[in-house]
């Protein structure tokens, strides 16, 4: 049996389509895998570059850590620190003409070797007094950071504002963890 040229061409086309279909069926999953490998390799190269940068900048991080450690107060295990931080907060507010209303200390939280005490406060004053207060608080020799600061205009008061903020006091303790209801009256130590 002899095939006509049209039949021969059709059989070549069908054979070629079958070959292309089989090739796609076999090669497409491998191409996807290859593209995933290329993407993973790129991510790993980026991670390695980041890690090398962090290792090279270790000296800078160590110096920043030492600077924070010099400001980090160290209290004895059973000492109540709330009064010390409230005194500092009130002194800085008074020196900078910021009137503190409500001062509500929260419960002390432990994070490894560090302790955190949050104090919620309401305040009143003008913008200049607030800026001076925040700057003076930053200059204190203990670690006190202001979080969640709200500012609004006081009704009927020209240039007078009010609001709320939370002061986060960070410190460490020496000795055993504090026991409930126990306090001591000594000054904080430094690292």
C-alpha cells in the first residue's frame, strides 16, 4: 500500500505533534523544578550576603549593645522598682513643665535576663514642654522609652494639649528572680 503525499504529510504532522506532546509532558515538570532551583539558589545567595554583612558589622552591634548596657539599671532580686521609675518620670515632667495626671504602673514582665515595667500616663502641657520632656527622658541614665504617644488639643486652651503615653522601663536584676510582696530600698547598680 502506497501513501499519497497528502497522507504522508498528515502522518508526519501527527507524528511531530505526538513527539512535541510527549516532549512537553516529560520536559515541563523538569523545567518547573529547574526554575524553582534557580529561585532557591538566588534566595540562598541573598541570605549568604546578608549573613556576611551581619558578621562584618558585628563590631558595630557590639558597641551599640555596650552603649545600651551602660544605661541599663541593675536592681536586686526583690527590690520594687516602680517607685524609682515613677520618681524619675515625675521629676523629668516637673522640670519640663508637663503636668502628669494619671500614672498607672503595670505588672513587671520578665524577658530572659531583662525585665520590663510599663507605666501608662496622661499628660497636659504645650508642644514645647512635651518636646523638652521627651528629650530629657531620653537623656536619663536609665532605659525609659515612650510608646503609644497620643496628642490632642485641649478644649478651650490656646496652644494647650493633652494626651496619653506609655513609658517602657527596661532593667535587669541580680540574684534570684523577685518573690511576691518583697521589696528593698537600695539604689540600682550599673553594669
